[in-house]
């Protein structure tokens, strides 16, 4: 039997993208993990939402009675965000396009994160007089489904339940990596051995990996068939 000339063993090390934040800036948009920022740096960063369907991306925070979006406690924010609390506000960079129904214009200060409502031709913050960036925000983007559960609705495309916070936990990252390696034509020995810190996580991740890899595998199979034999066939 033929034997490979070289046997390659590859180790992939990755970091969990937990509590991912983005800097509030007009042109210098950088991402960082909350654990990597000190208290001074964290003042200029907010969590990020992204629509799965249309791709619109913006900052999300809690707005206080003074109209300020400064993030003081991430645990409090996440609890209120997943409860679809009315204090949660999403702001999106404004590209001077036609204003969609249900949206309002504002200017967001890049220094103190004050949200200055309405038109501001000078683009100076009303609180600290620093530069601001034009943004729009939905006046209401929470709806209730038939079961009475609250979900977010994208203000741009109207897609319901499609506005997750950008981030990546270890289980999702590993499932995507496993799917990619299993789909490789260079992998002829498809085996997975995963370790976990406790029994509960192990029981969860076994089913999670199986479900996610099956979904990714099906997508790859559909794509391969469409590229090789899909000519002339309807959807």
C-alpha cells in the first residue's frame, strides 16, 4: 500500500472572542476584547450588532436619562439586551442616504459618547464640544412574536430576530474549524477528539458539534453540486 512521504500534524490555537467591542470612531474602527482594555480605553468602545440578512452594522448600548451611551457595566448591558429592554439603543453610521421610516438622525460624540439628537450643522458635541459623527437610530425595533416573546427587528431590511451581538464563543469557533477541516479534500482520516472542563459542557458540545458540522457539511455539498452539476437547474 502507498504511504505518504510526509505526515503532517497541525495544531490550531484560537482565542474565544468573548465580549467583543468596537471603538466609536468615524474612520479608525478597531475591535478589542473587553478584558484587554483598561478603564480609560473602555470609555471609547461599545458592543456591536450585525444583521445576519442585510449586513448592516452598528453600535449598541444603554441610553441613560442624559442621552449618554457610555458603557459602565457589561453584565448589566447583556442582561438588558437579551431581555429586549427599552433602555437598549442601536446607532448606525449615517451615509447621507434617504432616511428610512422609524429612524431618527443624531450625532454621536466620539469622546464622551453623548448622543446629540436632531440636526447639528457644526457637528460639535453639546456636552464636551468635541467632534461627532452622524448616526441614525431606530425609535422602535423590538417586536413580539406569536408566543409573546420579544425579539429585535432590523430597521433596514425588516428581518426579525437577525440582530445578534458580534462575538464568538469557543463552541462556535471549534465547530466552524472542525467543519472546515472535515470538508478539506486533503483530510482522509476524519476524526475529532475534543476535551472539556466539565461533564455538562462535554454533553452539550457533543450534540452541538454534531449539529453544526452537519449543517456546514450540507452547505458545502449544496455548493459543490451547484458549481459542478447545477447548470440549467432551477432552485
